[in-house]
C-alpha cells in the first residue's frame, strides 16, 4: 500500500473517531422557563392576571394563555425537538390549542383581553384531555428553530377550562420549553475535512477518499462525489 494512502486511511479512521466525539453533542437538552406568562379573559376585558400562580384556557368565558420564551445558546446548531411542558392543575376534556404570536411586545403585568396580541392562525399543537398534577407536552418543533423570542397563545374550545401552573406557582412546576439539539455533524465534518485536506493534500468526502499528488488524483476509494 502506498505510504500516502496509509496516512490517508489513518486520517480516515481519525475522522470516524472525531465523528464519535462530536456526536456526543447529539441529544443535548436546553430547558427554558418563560420570561412572561399570563392569561386574559373576555369577561374581565381590562383585568391583568400576570401575577397569578396559574393560567387558564377556556372556551366560555373565553380565556387565552399567553407565554413568552427567550431562547439562546442554539447558535449554529439544529433544533431536533422543541416541546412545551405544562403542569396541569385543573382538568378538562380539552387541554388547549397552541398558536404562535408574532407580536412579542405584550407586557406580563399589563396585558389584558383588550390589549392582547392576536395569534397566528396556524395551529401548532393540541393537548387532549388533561388531569391535575400531571405534566403535558406540546410539540413546537415546527416553531422553535433557533435563538430568539417566541410568544405563544393557548386557547380552548371547551366551556370546561383547563389551568396550568405559572412561573409564579410552585417551584419546579412552571412552564418549560425543552429543546433537544441535533449533533453539529455537518460543521464538524467540513472543519475536519478542511484541516486534513490542507495537511495531507487529500480530499475526504462522505462516500469517497482520494489521495492527490501535485493536485492530481493518485488513489481513490469509495464512490464518486
Ligand atoms: Ca405570570
């Protein structure tokens, strides 16, 4: 075996080891509490409820929950999964329908039914029947794709409303946004490829290994680019 190919194969093995190391980032979990949570109610249109220890969603009288999360630390990583977790304190056949809210300017201690921002009409997730003292999860992977501010509205179609512990409620039972990150494999691969290519004058692709001499392909393994 030509010496250069041996070196390249060692490098190729090292590439595998590097992938193994960096892939430990897969499944990293980031958990955020809300920076604001409250609910507004149609029967008390000028009342603010931002300091309540729970928030309600109801179809009659209509009550909408509003939550805002500030997500950081994602950077160039990919969000593999985003879940809103809520701890129920009032049972209902309808746990709630979750919508995005584009307007993040609402104030936790000032917003009322009359001033509440409108929700985006796209339904993000639904919770079915809920019972007290239980955590429920709503999948928000379609919404939370990176760092930023995310406001949510939770509404209900049932006249039997549900309620959940707010961030002012019992410690450890407030809302959570739980993000699971995908491994930054693409970034690691390209960074490693560039470094190896510079040092050994080879090109390692996903399906192919080339050894070049003076810029020309001298050895090749695997498929084409
Ligand atoms: Ca609150």
